[in-house]
């Protein structure tokens, strides 16, 4: 599997007014990996070695394991000690702040709630439908631009997968809601494109190391089983995932 660096060079101003350039190294980790902290350390020093700029490493953990909180890598032998520590955000820690996140206009509030409710409703499709409708409708009421609504809608639709019958119910209710609001941001063609985008997103997450091979295949099979993908798309993306293993 080939993983690409995701590097962002940003200019910031410190509190004393000093201008500073920083390289931000952000990892999104969705499952337990014993080598994760070593990988964080390796990427940090490789980026520093390549660009000779200050590198800040950060991690977002999206799994539901309360005990999995990797945050440091240490080498300690014969009097030599090297400690690499990095800040971690564990999304499940925001479970008691759902109302606050829902009320926020910050798009990341919607993203975090969608993720939390996807974990919460793994075995309750009706509850997932309710939350998917609630979060999708909220996009229209927060004053977002059309582009932001489309991007967030695609993310929610990809994340909160429903069985085909409930997905059709979701689409019907959203269409009625759009007519009531006198907007039509999500066209039929765009909905079809969103379905293909789900498979592409799975492939991208696998390629970047966020999903394991087994997780990517399982989620792709679930999309196909729910008839959210045609057989042609299913075979195309399954082949791409397996060829990149």
C-alpha cells in the first residue's frame, strides 16, 4: 500500500507579532496500529530533513476504542533518551458535546457529529436515518454557501450509509425539504455522482492508510449489498483496492 504525505505549509503570526512558517503534519487514524507512533515520528523527522522547517505533528483518532490513545514515541537506552510527543484529538471524547457541536456554524461541528452518530447507530438503521436527515437539513439552515453544503452533504451521505429502502426514504424526504425551502442544491445527476464518490473516497482512505485492506473491502461490499453501487462500479473499485494491496 502506498501512503502519501499530506503536508501543509502555513504562515502564522505569534502573539509577539513575529512571523513564522510552520509545516503541519496531520494524521487521521481510524483503527489500532501498534506502529502508529513510530510512523508519526518517522514522518516528522523525514519532513524536517527534507524542508528544514519546523514541523508540527498532530493526530486525529476516529476509532471507538477508549483505551487506544497513542501520543508518544520514545527511544531510551544506555543513557540516551529521545522522546517524541504529539497532541491527539479523540473524536469520541466529544460525545457529551453533541448539542454544542450541532449549534455551531463551524463545519467541523457537523462533521464530528456525523462521525459520532455513525458509530452510535451501527446496529440501528432507523436511528441513523433520523440523524442523517437532521444533519443534512441543518446544512441549509446555517447560512453555508452552496459549495459548502454540497461538500458536507457528500461527506454525510458517504459516511452514514443506509440500506437501500431507507436511503430512498432519505432522498424523498430531502427532496420534499428542498422544495419547501425553495432550493434544489442536490440534483439527480449529483446524487448519482455522490454514489460513485463514495467508492472513490473509500479507495482514497485506503491508499492514504486511514483504512486497512479488510476495512476498505468490507465497506465497499456493504455499499454494494445496499445497492448504493452498481455491479460495474463495485468490480472497478474492488479491483483497484486489491491491486494496491
